[in-house]
C-alpha cells in the first residue's frame, strides 16, 4: 500500500510540473500583440455622437423627451436599421475656456463600410441640426472601423 501511495504522489507531482511548464505558453497565446484579430462578422463603421444637454444661453437643459423627439425626427429616418442611445455625464472646455459639466447622450450607429460615404453626409446633418435646435457649440463625433455580426 505504501508503494501505491508513493506512485500516486509521483504521478500527481509529474502532472503538476507539466501543468506549470505549460501555463506560460497558454497565457502567452492570450497576449493581444500576438493573438490574431477576430475575423467574425462583416466590416462596419461605428459612429458615436456625443450630445450635451446644457444650453450656453442658460436656458433649460434638453430633456429626455426633447432628445428622443429629435432622434425620431432627425436620426431614425436616415438610420432605420437601428441605433443605440445611452445616457451619460460628461464635461468639456467651451469656447470661453470654461469647463462645463453636464448630462449627455451618446448615440451609436453601426453601418456597413460600403455605406460610409453616404452616411457621412447624413451624420453631419444630424450634428448641425442638434447644434441649431438646442444652441450647442458642438456635437462630438468618433468613427471607428469594426466588425459586426447580426
């Protein structure tokens, strides 16, 4: 019986050494620099728009109801396939150098890379319409290439 215990302990020790030796290799394959980029999905553009709600003239902040009415009128007709709106809190330095902190909205649009040219004009129209309707200095825009699978 003692011989069996020694054999079991030796087998466990060997297995532990093998696992320990293999662990750095397994973790190394998760390194972002060496891991291949995922190829799932179709090439898309993700556009994020950031809408502030405080009005520079001191008027009442843009309400949820006003913002969603704006989305329904100005965004949905040109992007009927879908969009995402998220609430946020943000800050930025205005043209006078004042740091403004305000409630904000993030609008996310996903569209095929092949539609990027046509959508650029539509997105710029949305930005200008919001600035005009709510007296904003700017609507921030971020574009990024991604892959999407629906």
